[in-house]
């Protein structure tokens, strides 16, 4: 047991081929599935963001007998079957790839950002960690659980994107939030995803809102500090609204495009730079356009 534990510790602390950095050990309750992904180095001004995918598995023994729980809401088998499929969404953005073969990097590469899968993990969570299953969906008005899960399962010292693939979230919701330093819900960020949208892996065309590539690229945009644009929902937004037109549609509420406005592109790169430095982002920065390079 001591030898096995030592080997596991050495493996967890090994250099991440995808990120070119030393990966911290998984959080308690998580175990490495794979961290042998190809190494990706920044070239030509591209910012490389390492990614850890957490495949979340409910500990059935933790479900209180008094709680209403439908086993059909616990899509563990589906989650684990989708590992290769979800991993491929962060693959190399091959030039000329047909639509159904495109991934999140096809969306972000034109803006000088490359997401590089560094590790996949299985994380066992309990009923007490989330309160119920389906997992309550985060909202801008209440990120308490979202931040608590990030503090619980984000590896300490990892400056990259943590993606949580849940067995089920209320209403099939996906959600992304940047690491925030202030405001009502400060704390570490990440992206929550649900296995059901993985039934469609194509880039899709508007008005199809179920394209998993667009959905995930949109939530990644939130992680990079981007807000929804052109919305009258009352939430804080950027001063620049790109409608009408063909750019800037990735960050609409329904993610009905794959473009960014000039402001959003600058802000995303600013957010990525701070994330890679381990610096949380302020609420003021989330709604301010960075000054363009002279």
C-alpha cells in the first residue's frame, strides 16, 4: 500500500504534457484517469490554457433513505461512456475539419487561445456535497454551491480550466464562471456540464442552441470573464453590443454564433492572462473593455 501510494503521488505530481507545467495532486475524492495527453506549447502569441476534466460520480451510499431520489437521474454509466467524446472536444483544431469533427478549439483558435487537455479525473461526490441530484443549477443570483464545489474539487494551485461533467444538472443547464476576487460570490471558477448535451457534437447552425461545441465554447467564454452581450435581462453587460452583424454571437444568451466582438476578444485574452497567473478577476473588469493595443 505504501509503494502504491508513492507511485500515485509521483504520477499526480508529474509534469503535465499538455500544459508544460507541474500539475498539483487531485483533490481528496478524485483520482487520475489519464494525464498522458500530448504537450502543447504556446507559439506565435497563442495563449495555452490547461484543462482538467472532472467526471463526477455520485456515491450512492451517501443518499439518505429519507430523500426522494430517482436512480434514472444518476447517469454514471453514460458519463463514463462519454469520456473519450468529451475529451475530444479539446483536441487539436485540424484545418479543414468537417463540421461534425470540429471542437472547442476551432472556436477559440482564431482569437489566439488554445485549450489543452492536461488531465482527466474521476471525482466521487456525496449527497451532502450538492444537496440533491439532479444537481441544483447555478445562477448569477446564487453561486454558493458552484463556488463550494470549486473550492472542494479544483486542485489547489492549478491555473487553468476545471470542467465538471455531472451525471445530471437541473434542466440540463451548463454554466461557466470566472475566478472572481470580489462581488457577492467571490471564489474559484470553472465550467459545469451535463452529459445529455453530448448527444450532439457538431458545431451546429443557428438557431440550434444544443450544439455541444458552441455550448461549451460559450461557457469557456464566461470562464475567461466574458458576460452575455446584447441582453435586456438586467444583468451587467459590456458597453459594446455587436448586434446586428455577424460577429459577437458566441456570448449571446443562446450562444447562437461563434464570433466575438473586438472588445470581447481583448477582454478574453486579458482574462486568460490573469487566469494563467493565478490572479482572480474583478467584477469591474468583467464589464469593462480593455484598451486596444496601440
